């Protein structure tokens, strides 16, 4: 499951470095912002009321920007997290200091939906813990079980020792056949982004 494509993508997400991309194919957008403060993703059936005013970053605004990071050309990859994710979106606040959310989702083949054979924890270890290598983020505690919109998840809290105010978190969960990583950063005094994400709800009208 640990393939170089996933590692490099998620390393960049946790590094949270993004720049304008002048070339490449746009990523699939499946979410929208309602009323400037509510993110809705109908493919996943998720709705989260966010603190402040938010907007979706333009497709492909953030790219890999980590030391020695090179896009994988491994055409032999056959794992569940190979290739481009079906969902790859980024949100940020209109105000400063900027809060950010990154959502990545891989559409799983039926064989990978068997949680007895492919435990959620294995996906979480691959998508979160391995991706920290080479970044400034340091895990806070372990990776306990959690819930996102009533669904099983694993959560990892991180911080940047050089910037005490800089906090981050990640959730790995499966929803509607997608294996997802949701990552956020918060540098505000109120630190209200994580509680908002933990309160997100699941919509009944999810569309695959």
C-alpha cells in the first residue's frame, strides 16, 4: 500500500506548501462553498460549517514542493492508492492568518472495501504517518480512533515546534467507497478549525 505516488502527494499536503501551477491537468472538483462558510462535498456526502469566510483554491494551485520530491512514473503500481486521486481539493480562509483544509479521496476498487483484509488503520498509517517525513510537522501523541460524520476514522494531531501557534491535524476515513485524507492547519488564536471539522455531518443525498 505504501507507494511512492501516495507518499510524495501526502508529504506535500502535510508540508502545506503550495504555489501557482502553470501547466498540468486540472483536478476533479466535487465540492462547493455555500454561504461563504459551509463546505459541501456531495460525492462524499459531507457538510461542515467552518469558522470565518472560506473559498476553494483554484484547481492545481498547490503542487509538490518538498525536497527531492519528484512525481512518480511507476506504471506498475497496483495498490489502492495509485495514480491521481478522484477527489483533490483545497480550501483557505479569506482573512489572515490563513486557515487551510486539504481533502484527498481515492475511489477504491471493490476488493479494497473489505476492512478485515484491508484495515482502516493500515490506510491511516500509510496516508498520514509516512507523509510526515521531510516536513516540519511533529506528531502530538499517537493516532487514536475517531469519527467523522458518524463514520470510523483515525486522527493525527501535529504541530511545528518552531512556531507554537501553528497547529495541524489529519483524519483518514472511508466514505461512499472513497478512502480519504482530510488535513487542516490553524494558526489563529481561537484554534476553532478542528472542533468545526469534528462536528461535520453526513448528508443523505450523497452522489457517487
